[in-house]
């Protein structure tokens, strides 16, 4: 993985229409984006589709990337996640019941990093998540990583969808206060 | 933060977290286009939560994927190109020029909107804005832009008093089947915002207040002006929570629903006593856009 500064440089070149830079950007980020999409979609054919669309959008919108507002990887992941979430919501809410095994696999912390590999930002966020009640924390992580909707969380946590919404919002506001930014 | 801001930030947070349903996602996409403050909230949440992806295991995509992306680039041209097809803009919305990648003037439509100056209720509005997300012919899109579901057009126009179209921006957003038309009502970032979703097939409207002060002695009322020159008709009052009115549009055919102007006015409790908007008609921007 390239450093964030290298990715910013590549993004600038991509914004100018540099295809070679785009290929390098793809090589440096494809596995992360694919991992994110696959986790939400759970089907490689859908992940292929989403990643293809996401990179075309990245190519077209590279000029609107602002390094003051986001890191390149955050910006790119947001594009891929949004595509994946749009697709999974359009497909309806049935998918999770179809795949109980996938559900089991959707652990809250997918790939625990050694503490030294964590950025300060991640450590801060994890500390804030740690202040949430266990269920609330799992809910937030399942939603973020596995793309569960309120209805799916409602089934999983045996609570009405409206209650889930209230819990999610409270948890998110708590995270915001805790991060203080 | 006020409860209004809190609600908006909660909506932005859930959008980023991913827990909104398809219709709410379409509404949030539309709001991002017209409300810079909301877009900024979304960016902040992407930043806050985005670090979580460092813990997602990388998975190599299949090799042919790059070839498909690359051939998509060749078809679509270089970065910065217009995202809309060069060919065959729909007849009702001819492209006349493209001043920037995202802004397109549509004279024919503008003419139509100028026709609204005849409508008195619009004159009462300082600004009336609508974003329409409409189904768009997928077959005119280059293949790499062609989604599996028909994409959707967001039409936003800024209508000011005297009624005049300032600009139209054309974008496409992925839209769920459920939300064929989405309108965003917002005058400025400080004023209340409403999202209107119209299901053309079911003739159903849903209004969702995103950031709107609840006032004990006032109520918001939704209106439709089906044709230029015709007085608006009430589509009902907007409740404090999500407001759904089935069959509110049963008198209108799909073409009218798609092209009508919608307005929200501030009225006494129980709604307008005259059958016409009496209070200020809020908000406004009609844009057309593609992220």
C-alpha cells in the first residue's frame, strides 16, 4: 500500500486524465475496495460490478477530490461503499436470511490489527466505540462492515426497527461527542 | 446543536453508516446535491467512520476486472468529461451547451418554467425549489455508465422571484425503484428542509422533514401545480413525523406528476383556510445532476 501522500499525488495525476497514474492507483487500492464491497455484497459477481462502477466514478470525479477533506482511501472507499449499499438496498432485505452462514462470518472486528499498525485516528475511534454498550457497538460495526439495514439489525437484535434507529443515532452522536471533531 | 441540526446530522451519519433504506438513500443523495451543509456533514462522517476500513481484509479482485475498467475509460473519455451521454438527450431536455462538466442549460425547459410566472402562488415565494429524480433511458448511456437498474435523473432548478430559472445542473444518481421522483425543498441552509418522494406508479407522495422546526401554531402544507397558469391544489398537511399520503396523486396521470411543480407553504393549524397557499411558500431549487 502506498502512503497517503503518494495516493494524493496519484489522484492529482488521475484528475488530469493520466491513465498510467490511474492504473497505479487501481493497483494500490483495488484489494481494499474489493474487500469492503465483498463484505457488504457477499457475492463476487456483485462486487465485480460495484468495483468496476466505483473506479469509473473515481476516474471521472478525481478532480473533485479535496485532500483537505478526506484521505484518498477514505474518499475512494466511500464511493465503493455507497455503490455497494445502493445495490444491496435495491436488492431488498432478503439477502441476509438467505445466507445465515454469511451472517455468522460477519464478525464485528473483521481483521484485528496489531496495535502498532493502528493509526492514531483508528485508536481514537475504537476507544470511543469501546464506550458504547456491547450491543450498540456490535450494531454499529455490523452496519458499517456488513451493510446491515435497520430491519436486518432489528431481526438480529430482536428489537423494532424504530428502536434500532434510535439506538443507532444515539450511538453515533455519542461517537461524535467522544471524538470531539 | 438544535434538534433540527441534530436530526440532519443523524440522517447524514446513518447515510454513511449505511442503515438507511433505498428511498432514504435516494433522498440523501438528492440532499447532498442541493445542500452544501448536509454534504459537509456527510464528509465529516465519512472521515470519522472511514478509518474502520483499515481493518477490512484486502481481497484481490479477479484479474479481468482491470481490463473491463480500462475499456470503460476508453469509451468514456478522459476525466472531467461530461457524465451524461453526448448523444440523445431526451427530447424534452435538449442540451444546448455544456458550460462545465456538470452544468447544462436547457432552454426548452427554461421556457416552460418561465411560464410559471403566471402562477400567483409562486410569486409569493422567494424561492421555490425542487429536485426531480426521474427515470432516464438507460439505452442512451454509454455501456460503462449503464446501470443494471435504469438510472435516474435529478432535476434541480432554481426558481426565483420573479420566476426565472437560474440554472440547471445535470447529474445522475443511482436510484431505487421505489423513488421515482425526489424533490428537495430548501430555501437556504438555515431554513427547514423537506424531502418529497413521489412514487409515480402508486401515485403516492411521501414527505420527510429533514430539518424543519415544529411550530405549535403553524403547519406545513404541500401543494401541487399541475400546469402553468393553474392554481395549485393541496396535497395535504405535513405531519410532525414522516408524512405519507397514499393516493394523494390519484387524480393525476404520470406525465403530469413528473412535470408538476410542488410547493410547501406555512399555514395556520388545520391548513390554509382559503384553499390556496396563504403563508410564505418555502424553498427552492430545482437542479439536475450526476455525481
